[in-house]
């Protein structure tokens, strides 16, 4: 009998002939014991981003689900400069240490996120009291202190780092950030060099959004080539993968996998989710400062996701993972940006207060149709 895992679960719970039920119960038990990490063990790591509440380990249901489904974790916020340190530069290690303790306890591959980023960082890092920029040498010193302290604290515990995040702008030029205004390309080169010196065994990545699209893909390739010519130690490229239900086309994503692999880099999908809500801008962006006004028509699924949209979401994830499997010789990891829909950042971005459904597990931690579709790809 060739049934999907979802069908097996449904038939078993419905109550059927005793002999058939016994066989189906055994098959269902096997299906329930096969999580995503096991199904894809010969292809790539399956990861999830954890917020501080989840990483505290207080929710046993989440602990069990994560241990079954995922073999890699990324901290959602607790290692970002402006979260880890106050405006005076004082460190608060509580949540970051809890994340590492959680990963160590469950024997998970851990990714540090992120050492250098233009967002979620205090202006005081870059500016004097009068608002003028500090010198390049002064900012270099701050970078050295930050990376040496942070990467050094978790040396040998974290397998990888998102060293630099989002250095290319949506205008396809280098992002006009405080980092770039003061240091130019050196802020990227120096960050990777420092991280490599502090933890030579760590896998070092550049991470960005929309680089699965024509334009920003090519701009990123040119930036990486330019820095590779200088000898910058970079090992991986993180395609964030904040995708729409219909865009970008699978063919565009495939072009990016191939283009980045040609640079000699391992490809990672680092922040994967699929936005099912109406878009209010021409192109999806993940610039966290973006905000739009709440209107009811922009939040159509407050009472649940219709089956038609569940089917579209499942098909979107199926098509994505078919592509990932096709290129699993180039891909190291597929990490979802969250565990379940209730904890997704897309409930608040770019419009606060919406109800989104971008992940594989619903608000009750139950697997959605998309989850079973991904398991069925590996049957």
C-alpha cells in the first residue's frame, strides 16, 4: 500500500479493519519517528532559528520537536551586537550562553549570527558624542575587540558564523552603512580575517537576502570575487531565502545556487520561510526597518489559512526542496527562520500584528501539509 505519511496518520486515527490497522499503525509509528533531519541526512543539514525563549529549553514540547526534526540551530537575535551589548559596550551573555548550552545538550550543529551587520547595533559604535564619525582606526579597534571576544568565547562550540550580514543594498550597490562609510570594503575583509584568526576551524559565511534574484545575485558575486582576490577567508554563502508564495521563480533560485558554488563556496539557505500574505511593495525585502500601515485587507487569514493556500504553501516548499535535493552536492544546510508559525518574525514584518503561516509547523506545533510533502520527497 503506497500511502503518504499524512494518509497513514489519518487512516490509523479513523479506525479501520483490525489487520490493516495493525500494519498501518506500525507504518505510522515509523513515519512519526522519521523527522526531517533523518529524512535528509544524506543531503544537507536541516536547521531552525531559535528565539531566546525557545533556547531557554523551558518548553518540553518544543525541545522534543527540535531534537526530532532539526540538527542545526541559529540564534534569531541574541548574538547580534545591539542585543548582546548595550550602548556603552557592556556585554550580556545570558541568552547567548543559553543558546549554546541548548545546542550542546542536544548535540546540534550551531551557527553564530551575526558578527558584523548594519542593523540592530547602537549608533555609539560608530559616532562620537557630537554625532561625527569616529576614525577608521577606532572602528577597526572596536571590531577587533567585538569579534575576538564573541567568536573567542564560543570557539570550538559553534561550527559556523554569519560573519557579515547584508552588505549589498537593494540598489545593487554596496550598502551605504556606517560600516561602509567609515571603512569601505575593508570592513568585510577585516571581519572575515579576524574571525578566521580567532577560530580557524569555523566555517565562515557571507549572508544576505534577495540574492536569489537577478541583479542582487550578480552584485554579490562581484563583491565576493573582489574580496577573494585579496585573499579573504570565506567558505560559504548564505542565501536567506525569505520567499514569497509565488516569487521568485525556482529557476532564479537555481541560478544563484550555481553562481555561488562556482565561487568555490558552500551554499546555505539560512533563513527560509514563505510569506503567504499579500505583498505591499513591488519586490520582497528583508530590511528590518521597513514598515507599512496595518489594514484588514492586508491580513486576510486571521481565522486560519484556507486549504487552497495550504496547498500552495505545500507545493512551494516541495518545489524548493526538489531543487535543493537536485543540488545537494553544493548545499550544506537548509535552515528555517523559526520553528512554528506563532514565533515567526513575519507576523510583525513589515506590518505589525498580522497572522502569517510561513513555516512547516502551526501555532499548536502540529506539522502542516508542507511538512508531509517534504517527508514524502524522501520516501
